[in-house]
C-alpha cells in the first residue's frame, strides 16, 4: 500500500491539469483564438526566411518608394559658406511582400531592429554635415502594415549647400533646394515619388526665420545622371526673400545721414577752414568704417558686386565730393584775392606815375600767373605786348616768323583764353551756393535710379 500512494497522487495531479486545460482553452472557432494566432505575429515568424540583403520585388521590377518631409526648423543660413542648416523628419514608404501577415492591423517595431530589415539607401547629395538624433535612443520609427507596407521615419539635422546670387544683396531672393537620391540602386531597382505632391512637405508655411521669409516652395521628380547610370531623385525647391528693413535701419539710413551731414559744410563760411575741413574728413572716415562693417558678414569674393556695396560707394563718392568742393572753392578764393591785390597795386602805380607811363589794366577774372608777377611784386611790363594786325586781316609779328608763315600764335592764344574764360569763376562764393542745390538734386536722382533698378528690375 505504501508504494501505491505516490503513484495514485501523480495520476490525480495529471487528471486535474488536463481538466483545467480543457476548461480554459479557447476553441479554435473563437475570435480570440484567431487574434492570438494571426494579429500578434512575432519577429521570428516575420523574419523566417527573410534576406535583408535583397530588395523587395527582386527580379520583378523596381521598388516604388514614397517620400514625405516635415521641416522642423531652419536653424541658420550662411552667406559666407553658402549653406543652410535644417532639421527634417524624413518618412519613406515602400511595400515588401515578404512582410505580409494576416489581419488589418500594423505593428510598430523597435527602431533598433532596423538592421534586420531591408531599407532604402537614401542620401542627401548636397549635404556637408549631418547627423541622426539619438536622444534618448536613435530617432527612428519602423511600422509594418499587414499588407507588407513599411513606414520608415528619421529625424535628421543636416547642413546643405545652397548656391546663392548676392548681386542684389540685401534685396536678394534666394532659391535653395533639398535633394534626395538613391546611392546604389538605379532606376531599374528603385523609383522615388512624392506621396502627395507639394502637400508632401509640411512645416514651411509656419516657419519663422530671422532674416528671411519663405516666399514659395514646390516639389519635383527628376533623375540624377552619373557615370554609373541613372538614379532616382526628388527635389524640394523653396524661395527665400530677405527682409530688407533690418539693413535699411542699420546701413542705408546711417549712410544717407552721413551724406546729408557732409552738405552742412556748404552753409559754413569759406574762411572757416578748420570747421569745414573737420566735417569733410570726419564724414569720410565714418563712411569708411561703415563700409568695412557692412562687409564683415559677407563673402570676400571679387565676382560679387552687391547692391549694398553700390549704395555705400555712391554715398562715399558724394561725401568725398563735398570735401573736394571746399578745396576747389578755397583755391578760387585765394586766386581771386591775389588778382584783386594785383589790380589794386597797378592802380596805385598808375596814380603815382601821374599819367607819364602806360601801365596795362589787369582784369579781375584772370589769375595772377597770366600776368607773370607774384602777389607781392610789381608786374613786369615787358611781358605785355601788342600784336597789331595787318591791313588784310592776317596776323603778323614784327619780330615773328618769316612772311611765308601767315598764321600767328596770337590767334591761338586768344582762342585758348576764350575757352578758359568759360571755366573762370568770377565770384568764388557762388560755388557753395550752387552746391547747395546741385548735390541734393544729384543724390536724389541717383537714389531713384538705384531703388528702381534693384527693387523692380
């Protein structure tokens, strides 16, 4: 009896366990039983016989891969390096018949299992630097649908090249691109397409940038031609319009005010040499500093003559012209004073001679060099000669050339004096009076041409 008790106890436990299994086991026709069998496929079942080194539809045609983008931010746009840095969410969809499972649900797989699946070799050809975010894990998303569709999403920050035309800076409009290509699969293996056309790109409408505003964007599908073949390529084009208000307040207004400040010297007396010289030199140096500061944030390329450089050059020319105007006016004042002193001296000598001598009169419009005397010395009367004309109108000199040379040098001198008299300033004080209206009118006219050209042409 003692040997039969453990055997009976074991049989009793086996019967109880079989009874519990028959009570709690779901029948095969119960929906929960189907859910347990089909709607929770394990990775082992999906990966059974799966070769991640072969693309889907191998030897059956190319794989169609749909793309969509979310632009999270455009962090920096550099004119010096001609690039921009953007953070994007890249989503790719394709169909892999090897991953079909029963049901109508989808399975989200851990992103670290991406090494078990085949994924496209998409890359950004114009990227200079890029990285995949990995906090707290690598920002990847893999979702497998029951029909074999695979959704693969990434969060990438990339610095992408953008060829810029800075000839109209800061009133320029730049068109940058974001290109997506396949690295190793050509058009016979992979075909790219935008999932919803222009609506495949999100985030640009609500994006706010420091110096730019996004004017427009559109998507295109093209082909990349290389020596190894034709490859699929998707391109996002977006136009950036620079906000010119900042540059108007920082550069255009100060330079214009410096030009107006240089005109103040036209209302200062010409005898105030230190005051007028100080204004001219100060405005020139300040304008030079402003020009150097405006170029610090721009590429030092000789091929770019920017709009801001043209305007700063115009302002510098007007400021330097105001300084030269005073030098010109001061020179003629000194010449005018010298001629007046010489004229007064000749009048005194004529009065002292009591009519016994013949002293020529010198016009106040002729400089002292024509008379040949210094301001403090009496003129040499031997230099003043008369050249009578002959009866037939020809000009001959008593001690001149032979009779065969009828052309006299006096006529040439008279003609040159008439031409020079056009440029002779009778009253040097009129130079400032004319400059007060000429400089503002010329600056206004140049500004109208400048803004019309760079804003509307």
